[in-house]
């Protein structure tokens, strides 16, 4: 079972503003990419292939919350370390705490993201929140409280 995942991202030119600083909205892209990589590390996907998972078992993960506090700028070509923690697993949703670290160890941003587990209702075509399937829940655990506390200077 996993509660932490770390990956790296490099700030691309298209991520930046005219000053070469990463635009705030791109922190959310880094956060989402970390979540997708976390799922892949567990041999899962946020998009389940219909050739592998029966339609009545497939689930999706739309965002129901995203926030980020910005602490230090990331600049063009800078490499950042993204650290994802599973903060909470509810019956029908997962909440993450995500920290974006500069190469020198300075905290660039800290955010939270929550995703609901949903399934498409075949009768109406609407998405409906469902319980997280056991095949997924068994691979994910909540991070210990001490891992969720922000490291201080």
C-alpha cells in the first residue's frame, strides 16, 4: 500500500510568463501529473481502459477541489520535485496534499486536491459518485500525520 509518491518535472518555456517565472496555473498541472504518475506506480490509471475493465466496473476521478499556496517562484528550465501524500481516503473520494520543491530544497508551493470516484450511469449517461472499488482502495493508504506536517525551517 502507498501513501507517498515523488516525481520530478521541469519548467518548460510554455509554463512561464514574460519574466520566465512559472505561471501559477501550471502548479495545478504539476499536481495533476503527480497524481496520474502515483496511480501508474500502483499499476492503476485515472482513466481505465474499457478493453481491460468492464464498463460497469470502470471509474473516473473528476476534481472536486484544488488549491495551492505559493511560496517561491519556479523559473524556466528549473527542475522541481513534486511530493504527493494521500491525506484522506473517504468512501467516495481521495484527498491529496502535494508539495512542490525547488532543486535547492525550498518549498515553492503546497496544495491540496480532492477527486471523487465516479461511474457513468448507463441509463442516464450522468456521472454518479460511487464507492472506491476495493481493487483500488487496497493499494492506497493514508499518510501518517507526521508526514503531513509542513517541514519547518
